[in-house]
């Protein structure tokens, strides 16, 4: 999942030109991809707090990476959105029958 996130972060511009809908769609994509990362991290690490910390740190590095991509920029509030996504994924994993 981290490779997928890195690949999308390497694309110079993901704008669709749909204004507000574009912004909402991209933020929902952030939540979704980081929720999936949260599931994988929780499954791999076995400790929810550690999974959230690892996901938040990866979100920080992703924003730093984006600041070096032409047409992209790293912003602090995407780290917050990404960390919320990781937390949702961790919670979903812990509440599932597999994450008991």
C-alpha cells in the first residue's frame, strides 16, 4: 500500500478541473488509501498505537516527498487527514473478526 501511495504522490498533477468536487475527491482518496494502510499496519505490527504512529510518520514523509514533485506541494493538514484515515483503518481492523 505504501508503494501505491508513493506512486500517486509522484504524479505531477492529479487535478480534474472540477473545483470543489476535485478537492473533496482527493481528500476522500487520502482517507481511503491511508485507511487501507492502517489495516495493513495494524495487521503487520499487531499493536494499534504503533500502527497509527507508523502511519502518521509515513504521512509526514509523503508530504515531504510531494514538496519535491513539480506541481505538488506538501501541507500539514493532509498529514492530519491521512492520520485520521490510518486511525479509521486500525479501528476497522480491530473491530473485525480477524483483528480480535
